[in-house]
């Protein structure tokens, strides 16, 4: 039996069939029991709790809104206002105000105290029990004050311990708001009411009658601070820390399993969504012991766990005996392939055993040996090809340049201009002296001198028809370049870029430092190249189509030197260097040569 059949049969018997039977049984039983007992029960319960809390705050807001606009309450703000050169309100006025508040706002039993602040910072307070009112300066500096001003008269509810400036008593909530003049809507001041909602205990108790030991309800804000705990021992704590960050208060209503106080529990989140009432981003969290949720399923789960453990034990044995050996082979092969990918062709795999794994290792080793031999052969062939191509290009460019120069001398000789002929022959000798050197690379300074001699020769031929300028930083002149690189480009400009123009031609040669590279820009104001012909270049470092073929068969000589320059640079320096051409018909052409910074051998 081959390896593939062994793996398939073993995997089928020890893993697929047991896990399929186990998963089907667990899924069917658990879905029936859990769906029947807790399908939508928690969500319905939290919805009902949310409605009760909504009505509780709605009633409190209604009572606050009712008294806030009454003349008697709004008159208090004017009474406590102290004008210049006047005394504070008299004791009689203060007693009157106290009586007024106790007969109005404090008639609502959940309100424990009320503090009224006018715009000048003066305050008056009354309450069911003795205690100091929150000073105006403390309120103004609190982090909640900005929210109160932003609501512009709408109430802001503050839970216990939510802000350090306010109280932290159990069930004590604060309502803070800006008070407006009923007629003019001018800002009269601020009002701070302290509520004690004993009704919360009744709300949660009604949904927790027989489950006190298994269910817990928490009222929290958006940062996880617990305002209310029906079991009273977690108020002021943070539910996110208690659930180890597994609760995300930004998500929509959902339920999930988590450890709560070292006990597996079912956690449900329900957002109150009553921001319009001043209750900003509060939520109810229900935490139920998993033992209560699971109930009789716990026994079944233990049995399933036992069966699963036995199946996993056999799967582990199978893995150690069969699969582990195959996996180790795959990992060794992967490691060997990475070494080969990095260029280490000496990598070999250990051959052991008599099954398909050993045949695979032998095949890999044979393949690496074959690849190594082929790469060596390709490298040798490429070296020979590059050398032959370079020699061919050099042999091609020298006669091409010499032909054009002798043609210019011939024209001057016919015109009987002996002195100019002498000067041109002298400069031609300078050119040939560099061109006939055995070195393939010369300094950029020598190349520019060579180009200058060529341009001076052409000035005799094209007198008053063109001008040239050469700009090169001195710190770049010692770097090396392939000889006879710039001259063919300038020759192409003179022969074809300026030939039909009726204005003064301009040739600009500019050498630019480009970090690790040197850019040489050769620009002219000649006739340019048409867009159709220019589009064939694609700005590649290696021209797929020779330059003279792009320009057309009738213009073969026109692109001969340019094509040779591009090919020579590519062969000498690699695919990251070469020549780029930018041109617009009727506006001239710019040719950019990119070469590495290389000083080569000493001159």
C-alpha cells in the first residue's frame, strides 16, 4: 500500500468519522436544548429592562422640564443675583427660596438635592439632607461642564463616580442642565439635581427572582464604568477589566462566552439608546453563570469531552507514527528550496527509507544538480555573447563617426579652406587618439573634451547654424563612462535634428549628480520626434525595437549611433542603466543617459 492510501485511510478512520459523528451529535443536542432555554430570553429580558429605565429617566426629565420653566423657579436666578453696591440676599429671601424649592422641585421623591447657579457664579441649594453643594468653580472646571454647555438646555445625566467632581453614592445620579429664560431664551444659569433611584433595585429584582446566585445585571457607561450592580459589590469598577477586554462596548447588541470572576459565564450586551434624554451611551450588561445556562447539558458535554479526548489521543498517535514523518520531509524540502532560491546550489536533501519520500528527495537532489549545470552553461554563453556584442558595437560606431567627420573635411577641402582643414585634421587627431585607446572606459572629463573637439569640428561645417553649451560639476569629472557615448548623440542632432530648421540651433549637455547615479542630459531645439515614433520606445532600459527601425528604413543612418549608445550602456552596466528619450515634434528632443558612479581603474 502506497503512502497516499495509508494517509487517506488512517485520516478517515481516526479523525474524519469520529469527529463527524461527535460533531453531529453535539450540534443536534446542544442546539435543541440551548435554543429552547435561552434562544431569545436574554434579549427579551434586556429589552424590558431598557424600557423600564427609559420610563424612569423620562419621568425625571419631565418633572425637571416642568419646573424649570416656572416663573417661581426662574425668579430664583434673579433673586440670588448680586448687583454692584448691594448686599447678598437677606435671610428672609433665602428662607423663602428654600421653601419655594421644597414645595416645587423637591416634591419629587427621587430628587435628593437641587443646586441653582446664576451666570455670576452665585448659587443657592436645598435638599432633603444636610450637605454641602457643589461649588460653582468646581462645576465650571469639571470635564462635564463643556457637555452641559453644548447641550444648550437639554439635560445631561451623570452616573455615580463617572466624574470625580460629583458624588459616588449608590444609586445617586446627577442631572445637570443650562436654564433658559422662558420668554427671551437668554441663559439664566445652570441647575444641578441629585437623584437617588431606588426604583433601579425594583426593576432588576423583578427579572431576577429565582436566579439571584446565577444572574448579574450591570448598568455601565461607554468607558465600561459600572454605575449600578444588582448585587451591589461591583459599583465603581470597570467591566472591561473584569472581562479582560473581551467586551466591546462599540459593537451592537450581542452575547458571548467569557470568564467573569474566575467563572465561565454567558455575557449579553444591550444598548439603552436613549441619548435624546441626556443618557449618553449607557448600556446594560447581563452576566449569567454558564452552569445555569448549560444545566443538564453539562453532563453531556463532559461525556463529549471524554470521547473527544480519546479521539484526539488516537489522532496524536497517528500523527506521530505517520503524518509527522511526512511533514518533516516537507519542511526539510521547503528549507532546501529556500536555500536554492537564495543561490545556494550546493544544497542536498538526505535520502532515507524506501517509499515515495526517498524518491522525492532523490529527485530534488538530481534537479538541483541539473539546474546548477544549466546555470553555469548559461553564464558562460552569456559572457561570450556580451563580449562579442560589445566588440561588434565598438567596431560599428568607430567607422560611423569617422565617415561623418571625413565627409565634413572633404567639404572644406573642396571649398579651398586649407586653414580650416588643418584645424579640423588636428582636432580629428585628438578624437582618434581617444577612440583608438584600448580602454573601454575613460573619465567623464576626457569624454567631454572629446565631445568638445567634435563640436568644434562641426562648427566649421555648420558655421553660424548652431551653438552648444556644456555644464558639468567638477566633482563628477573623475567618474568613468564608456568612451564615444555622447558624440553619436550630438552627431544625430546635427545630421537630422537641425538639418531642416531655419533658426539658430542649440545643443545643451548637462551632467547631474543623482545620488548613486549620474544623469547626462543632451537637449536640442530641433525638429523633434513624432509621437507615434516616440511611443515605440516605452522608456525601457532595453529597446525591444532598434532605434533605426523605429524611425523607418529610410532613416537607418539617423538612429544608428543612438541605438548603439543605448545597447552599449545596457550591456556594460546592466538593466538598471541605459538611455531615455523625451521629444515633442517641432520643439526639440531630450536624451538622458543614466550611468553608475564608477571611477574604475587608475588612469
